[in-house]
C-alpha cells in the first residue's frame, strides 16, 4: 500500500516537471470542451497506454522498447496532423484526405464530427496517442517500480503500480485541465478569440511534436531541475523508509510466526565453498539465507555479522547460505566472485544466482536480505537491509533451541574496518547514484549524455548531489568508459564515507587515479583504497572506499582524475 501511494504521489508530481511540457498542448487542445466527454477519456487513454507500454518494457526488454519507439513515431504523425488542422483548417483538410481510410477518425472526427460537446471515443483514442508520446521524468519512484518489475518479472503488481503512477499524473493534469477550460471559455466569451485560440493551440501542438521528435522530452527537459521533482521523490522515499522498519526482531522471540515454507534452491548457476545444497539436505538444520552482492556497500557492512554467526553457531546446527545475486554484469563472473569471497573471508556456501532464480523463489526485493528458517524448513523471520544484528542473532538462538541445541545467551561483537565499518547514517545526505544513463540522476555536464557513443564532456559548477564528467568518455546504460587519460568525475556530496564502484576496461589493465577533496589531497580523510596524496590503482571490478572523513562532515566536492585510460565507473555509494 505504501509503494502504491508513493507511485500515485510521484505521478502527480510530473505536472511540475519540465519533461511533461511537450504533452501539455495535446491535453489542453480540448480544454474548451466538456471535461466528462473530452478531457476525462483523453486522460484515461493516456494513463492506460503509458502503464501498458511501461509494463511491456519491463517484461520484454529491448523488443518492447523498439515497439514503443514505432508507436511514438506513429503518434507523432497523428499529432502533427492534428496540430496542422488546428493551425490552418484548409491545410488540415488537404492533409486529412490520404488518411481518411486509416486514421482520419483520430483527427478529423476529433475536430469536426464530435461537435461542440466532443466525443468520448475520439477523446479516448487521442489519449492513447498522447500516452505513446508521454515520457515523464523517471524519478526514483518510477525507477524503483521498473527495477522491481525487471527483477521479479512484470506482472499484475507492477502494472497496478504503473497505473497508480499514471493515475497520479492524470489527476494533476485533470485539475489543470478543469481550471484551464474555464479560463479558455472566459477568454472566448469576453474576447471572441476562438479562432486565434485554436491556431495558438495548433502551434503549441506542432511545437510539442518537434520537441518530442528531436528528443528534447527525454533529453534537455529531463535535465532541467527547476522543479526539483527528483529531490522531492527522494525525500518521499526517505521519509517513508524511516517510518517503515525493515522488520526488526520482536523483543520476545519465543513465539515467532511461520511466514512460509523455504523455497527450493534450484536455479543457481554454480555453488562456491560447497556442492549444491537442497532443502531436503537442510532439513533438521537452522538455516540463514543471505542475499548479497559483492559491490553492494550495505551487503559489505552486514557480512562481518553473517560470518560471525556462521562461525559461532556452526557446531549447534546453523547453516549459513550466501545467495550472490548480481546487480552489475561484472558480478556474474565466477572468477570475480571467487576472488571477492576470498578477499572478504567468506567460507560458508555461496550460491551464484545469476539468473535471479532463487531471488524470485523467495520473492525477494533487497540487498542485503536475511531469511531465517527453522529445522522444519519454515521461514520464521526475515530482515531487509542493515541493522538489528542483535535481534537477528536472538532469532537464530531461538530457532536453534527449538531444534534441541544448547545455546548460551549473548551476541557476537564485531569491529569491522574499512568499507565494512558501520555507516554514519545520521550525517548521510547523499543517495546512491548510478553513472550509466539507465539509472543516472542529477547529471550536470553540458549537453547531457551521448548514449553509447564517445563524447568530450566538461565539468560544471555543482549543487549538492549533482555530478559531472570531464574528458573523453563513452557512457553506456550501466557504466561510463574512459577513452583517454585525464578524464575526471566530480561529485558534490555530504557524508562521512564516499565509495565508487569501478573496474578496468579490459582484463590486465590497472589504471591509476588521483582523488581530491575540495581541490586538495585528502590527507587524513583518505579512504582505505588510496593513500594520503589521493593516489590509487584499479586492481579489479569492485567497490573502492575513497573518502573516510575524520573530522566534521559537511558538503564537499569530490574529484577523481584517471591518470591512465581504460577505467570503467559504475556507481557512487555513501555512508
């Protein structure tokens, strides 16, 4: 329910987002007609079409995107004809003739056959065409919905959330349309300017067609941040997240509920530190299943506790299973995972879940996520994210006692170092930020991304949580590749720790880099992967801790300069 409400509110916020501007002329073109027969069906068609196309994109991937692009061009043609018929009726008449058999009912009937009151079917069809053109700002909440659909597989749940998002946008547009309709009618009654209004709307529709055709709706306008909708959505997510605990263990763990039966562990691409395990083999054991991935900072901070539990309770009948489910493509490499579990000191069984089979079987949505299973194979507790380690350990103790083990009270003491050290959440004001254009936000280099093509970027002045590139880069959906030495990434942040997920562009490369904070060498604020002068080297595809502030945490400018080509940059995280 919380995510449903968030989706609706995020959709409503699109009315103040510049990237919806190209759609507005199509909506307001019918503002002077009765809302129930014109505006309402148009908005319904627009919302349903958007939700349908977004669901297909989540379900089908690339082919659906291509189908959507075809639909956009068809819709652009329809809207261009509509705009011309509004602007110059005589030209519209001539243009309509070739389309009478195939599509004139989308435009000619909309303006000539529906009369002064309008026509519900025509408005609905125009809404469908507008929905194909709608490219709203994909803020954090829409990204969360689409990411969940991609991981879990698109279904009824994701479609309902997308409909909620679209309904929120339609609601705010409806309010604007109702208000705008009254204004239009007043102007026509007072000034007799109906024909000029008609032509003006036609010009606006054509301008919207041009803007969308040039990609301004998904390029320039999505980078304009005057309304700050991305920040508003991030604040919504943060505030709701603070009010929705990650399922802390109850004070009394003697009567834990049964949440379900442990699903099978089928579908792993390989097993490390162990032969494949089955639920039948695990019957009689207490099991902790830990979903993680090795470049996830939240996972890295929880692993010391998981390791300590595995060691402390092994002889009492506890089995810990790490399910390594990748976020980035490089985390699917068996060699990479082997190297990192050795580096992290993980000795318990790890199932590589590259196809998200076990993830989907548990209906999981989070890194890290811990599921606690009793000796009868029943899930008795779960915890998402970091924290409540003592509560989780009390659950383990209770399940072991239920299985007949003798377990003493008391919990493990962990003193983690480096990136695994606990975060200072009270002073973190910067969110996880992706560098690839697929999920990037707050990118400020002039001209935006040249997707999948090389480009010379220039750094710009930044506000908090803005970032930019400088030098020659090729930005892909998932990461940015440096093509020439001297390239930089600059980020304006506020947090104690700054981490960057990086890797070499090709096997065998070890690009050098230099970090500066506010233009100076980091000194005592250097992270574990650089020296006091800010110098470091990329030795593999992983998370690098580059800043660990020792004094006051304040807003600062981070800059990393790559002294060699061949660096690959994925995402920033903070702690």
